[in-house]
C-alpha cells in the first residue's frame, strides 16, 4: 500500500523557507502540503494562492493543496500552473456544488481530493467516489496547527478504508491531517492511512532537526 509524507508548510519557518525547502528536497518528501484558508470556512488565514504560484517556481516537489475556503470553485483560476502530480483538495462542507467543483479540478489536470471535517460522516462521499483520487480525513478541526487528535477520527480512517476497498475503489488514497505526531502516525498507519501531513507535532517538531524528523517519520509510515 502506498505511503507518502507531506510536510505542512504552514509550520515551516517562513523567514528561512528556501533553506528549509532544500532540506525537504534532500529528505525526498513526497508532497508539500499547502493550507489555504479564508477566515470564513475556518477562523484563520495562512498561505495564499500567490504563495503557491511562487513555490512552483522554486521547487518541483508535487503540491498537496488543501483549500479550507468557502465556494472553492470560484477561486481555482488563481492556480495558474498546476502539474498532473499535484493534488487539489476541497472540503465537502464548503460548497453545495461539490460535484461541479470536483469536475473543475479534473479539468485543471490535477489529482482530485475531498476533505471531511471530524463531524462529517464518510457516507456523504459515496456518490462522489468515481470522481476522486484522494480523501482527506481531518483528525482535528481544521484551521490551526498544534491541536490535539480527535480520537474518534482513527476509527473513521479504518471505516473509510473498508468502504473504499469493498466498493472497488482501492486506488483512492486516504490522507490524514492534524496532530500527525510520530505516535499518532503509528496508529493512523494501522488504520490504513496513505498520505501523512507532518506539521508542528512531527516534521517541524522543534526538539530535532527537520532532516532527523523526516527520517523518523519515514521509518514509521513506511514500516
Ligand atoms: C491544517 C494543517 C494543520 C497543521 C498540522 O490543515 O495542515 O493540521 O499543519 O500540524 P500539527 O502537527 O501542528 O497538527
Ligand atoms: Zn491541511
């Protein structure tokens, strides 16, 4: 089963970003996870579409773009140079026109992801499965780094893996985001998660260097 590591750039040192990006390249991370917020869908603002377009100019690591914004279908045009390896992920809760929005991502030529808040049941995506490459299970309420894992989301990962496998969608990857610490990554691994967003509790944990954290993280998720 595929396992991938996606450092969350909202936790990188923005004043030293180019230096730290080169370290992430050396560590051969699979994706760069970029959180876009609008201060409406979630009560915060982090990185921006301009940031993504600039990032694309300085690194070729595929981007995992997590849109925590209302009506994302109105903003896709800001993403000017996505590659087929990039993932664009919208929230199920963010638009009444989810199906149309997912189709627009496909038209852009990126991989298609949908995110579910901790309070959203997995059953709501049943009719969307043919359109998806990835499902992101939020393991905290989205908006802020440094929160604590919501324990019920662990079982949700296992139930989703089961639902995907039993309905013939084994190829759809499950991503986990929020307090994916080294310890929690182990538990999420047991439940069948594929893409691990590493933030302040793992890859950017201050106790060790980024490169050491990446090695430790990789050992856990690739085990
Ligand atoms: C929100 C973010 C956060 C964060 C993860 O979508 O992706 O979940 O960066 O980092 P920690 O480890 O602080 O939860
Ligand atoms: Zn995120």
